[in-house]
C-alpha cells in the first residue's frame, strides 16, 4: 500500500489505516513533531512558545539592552542556547493546560 506523505501528516485515520493495511516488509514514514507542535499539543499559547523559542527577540521587544540580555543569557561564562530537543523534553514533562484547568474547576466549584 502506497500512502502519500502529505496524506499522513496530521491525519490520524490515514495513519491508522496505513498501519493496519501495510504489507510485511513495507515501511511507513512518519515525521517527528516540532517543539512548537509539542507545546501547542500541551495547550501552551503561541505567545509563550515564542518567548521560549526566541528569548533574545522577546527580551529586546520588552526593552532590555543587548548587554543586559547577554548577562541574562550567560550561565557560568557560557551563552545559553535554547535547543529544540530541550523544548520537546519540557513539553513532555508538563501537564496539558486544559486538563489541569478542568480538574481545578471540578475541585473548586461546588456541585449544584
């Protein structure tokens, strides 16, 4: 069974059908999600994702000078770089924002 890559990306049913109907030696290619997709999946707003992925631009927008940003982004004399892999790990170590919201809503709002 030949499945176009574009049909599989983002389509759960196409993925399940491709897996179910694949032949014994046939491979299915799936792409890795980006850190932005992981964070969106966990319910993080895009404005916060931008802050995590591009901290220098965000600090500049807020009004920090380049020297102040360099001081903030330096740990033990080394420049801190935000890696895509680290953001994926952060997303995996978190809880879905919407789920947490509804859990607290059920706990804090008395039953009618």
